[in-house]
C-alpha cells in the first residue's frame, strides 16, 4: 500500500515536472517547430514576386525572380572556391532530386554565387558540369549579386586570408519556394534526406 | 574439415584486405590512419580538400597539429562551423585525438584545406600527405583523389 502511494506520487511529481518543462520550452520558443516558423517568417522578402534583382545564368541568360513564379523553386547560396560545404550541398541536392524521381522535373534548382569576382558564368558552367545537370548557376556584377543577397536576407561575409586570398562565409540553408512564389520552407545543411525530401514535396504540392 | 574451416577463415581475412587495396592504412605508435581522400580539382586556382580517419588505439591522448604535402604550398587544418545558419571555415590550430577514440576529418566538419596547389588533382591519382602529431610524430599517408562528386572514401571509414 505504501509502495503504491510512493509510485503514484512519483508519477505525479514527474508529470508535473514534465508539464513545467514543456511550458517553459513553449514560452521561450525553443520547440523545433517554433524555431522553424520564426525562421521562415523572419525573412524580409519571403516572396519571389515582390523581389527585384537580375542575375545571369551559367548559360548566359538574364534571370529575374518573376521568371521563377509558376513553378516550385529551390535556391541556395555558395561559391565554387568553397572546398567543403558547397560540394556537400550540391551532392545533397543531387541526392534529393534522385529521391524525388520524376517529380523533380517540376522543380527549378538554382545556385546563386556569393563570389561574383571569381564565379563568372563560364566558371560556374565548368564547375557545375561535375554535378546534377538540373542545377543552374547564377552570377552577376558584385552589385547585382548584392541585391539578390539582400532580397533573400542571407548573410555573406568576405574573409581575407593570410596569403592575400579570401574565402566567403555565407548562409548555408536551402530555400524552397512554392509555385506562387512564396517561401515554403528552409532546409538546413545537415538535414537528413528523409526530412528534406518531404519538404520539397510540400513546396511542389501547395498551391496559392 | 579443419582445413576448409581454416581456408574459410583465411578468405574472411583476405576479403577486407582486398576491399581496402585502394585505401592506404598506416599505423604508427598507437595511431591508425586510414581512408585518406581528396576531391579532383579544376585547375590549380581553387583550394583542394583533404579528409582522413584517425583511430587512437592507445591510452594517451594525441593531437593533430598540422599537415604537409608536396602538392600544396599552404596546407592547413580547418573546421566548417555553422553559426545562426551561416557556414564559416575557421582555421583549426590543432585537432584533439583522444585515447580510444576515432576522429574523422569528413565533409561538413574538420578538413584539411590544400591552398596554393602546385598541380591539378586528377581523379584516380594519389598524393602523399604528412600528418603531424604531437606525440606520435609525423605520419605519411597516401591520399586517393576521387571525383569532384565523391561523398566519402571509396573504402569507407576505418574499422
């Protein structure tokens, strides 16, 4: 009898503690879905239709955000001098496209360089020929790229190296836009394909 | 019966050795170095990358303090770090190799960055990299150059 009371009160105590922790997490916004929502709504221009920038594709075609409205699109930032993160992101995206199968044909995939000084259309074309052919590279003058960087509200920092060369720090997330041009979600660099692929499907399916 | 058992055991030992033929494994002191690989480069202007797996089988910690290679004028240890969604690549002055543990220089984390390349790294070739350890001293390992789209060493991680 005493033992049962002890167990019951322990259970009660634990549930109360759990409840308090849950309320605390909710109020502090630490829960994963709250962070996700804050991340998406925190982006100033989360709508391609209202952005204004122009870039040049690796096939030397001029591109503006309005061209992307009408089909779902995936956009990420990087540069071809980046030895670790960028090949990894390109390979992740290739893997997601493979997993999507024929659905991937309805998705436009773009890499915007954060390093227009070195990444000309020709350099992008040469580099991207080593990866999935569905990935289009975009570049422009430094001012044009700066406008796009600002529109997507991504962080880009030029970091000088000791030998006079430089590298770039940049936002590594992958943006997903729905066919109506609105931001659907962001895929983190280290996100498992089992979560990334459903996010892409969601962007493909949701209309208006 | 005993003979075929022995033959079977021999085969079981042989198979991994064959699978690892392209992946040099070097041991020095308590350390086992394996799965050293890099990606092919386009020309020599871009930095190349260096990945490797280090197993510390001993009971004392060690430290990787630097790398050297004839293919690059400025090889350095770096770490990819994510801060508020922004990827940066700070220089790592050294990498701790704790006793009894395996540390991998792998995509998205610690890696060697081979700057000022002396030659283009071509798929299928290999080049030596000398790892400098605080306790074990310098260890040279042959590094396989894989295609630009390789994700991992062709031999997998060290056992």
